[in-house]
C-alpha cells in the first residue's frame, strides 16, 4: 500500500531533494543530458528551490512504500485546473501502483477544490511517462517550448485530464 505524506518540514524537503537527484540523474540524463539535469536540479529541485516553492503555496507530497520514500509529487492551482508540476518515482518502485495512487490522491484534491481538470507538462521524449499518463486518461492538448535559462529549454507536451 502506498502512503502519501505531506511535506511539512525542512527534513521532508531534504528527502525530496535527495530523491530528485537520484531520479532525475538516472531518468533524464539520457533524454536531456547531464548539464541540463544538473542545472534543473539546482534551479527547481534543490532544498532552497523546493523551500521557496512551498513558501509560495506549491503543495509537495512524498510517496512511501512499506517504510521507504520512493517518490514525490507537487501541484499548484492554475485558473480552473490543478497543475501537476512534478510526479517522480524511483525506478526500483515503478510498476507497484505508486504513480496511480498519487494520481488518485491528486484527483481527489482537485475535486475537493472544485477544479475541472488536471494539467501537466511532460518532456516530448519521455515516452514511457507519456504512455502511462495516456493510460490514466490524459490527452495531449498542446506542444510547448519554454526557455529556462542558461541556454536550456523544456520541450514538452501539455497533457490534461478532465475531472467532471
């Protein structure tokens, strides 16, 4: 069974940053290269960056399987949608329903808030994640390229899932 734990303390934020470094380095280095992975970890998933996001109202949660933290996710509210900014699971824990449990939790939160859809972005070359999201009811609604600085861009699809 997957346990979902809200990130509340500096210790929790450190766990998220540690998971991010492991997951991103392993998963994204072949897709976007080590330079961009390191840049994005520092800019978006360092202890300071996560702390700043939480201060701005971004909700972070850890996912626990048995006694181990195996992933994390974060979301915020954008217009009439819950924006799922991050959903990452350790490779060793994939296939155990962790992401599905997280998405179920996220959908419940969105419905409690009266939101009509879940929206996310996913790297265009992250084919396994795209397939997984599509199996969970997400559809591709746009293609975007966002400049994130230092000569790097995020080349993503925008996926949405209606909750009504």
